[in-house]
C-alpha cells in the first residue's frame, strides 16, 4: 500500500456536519520506550479533543463515540 495514494484518498473525504478525526501513528516500534511515547501522545491528544465543544448534539455524540473507539484502539 502506498501511503501517498491513501492520504490523497482520505483528503477527498468530507464529513458534512460531523467532525472527522484522523490519527496516523507508527505503532511498530520494537523499543518499549518508543511505544510508550506513542501511547502518551495519543492519550494527550484524545484529552484535548474531549475538551472541544462541537455546536450540535449530533457532532458531540459523533466526537464522543469516535474518541471512545480511538481510546480502545490505542
């Protein structure tokens, strides 16, 4: 898979009225310290995103659901 092609495809996506969250992480570190740094990075940014206040209830619900999925995945 060519990452440039994938990024171009993603760049064409539109969300309509709901927010879109994109996360690109290198999770294949062999070093435990590097893996912990990636986890810390993701957790910090998820906390920042949780502090956002989308304008509509649907957008808030979408953001909450997406951040939960990212938390479980990360």
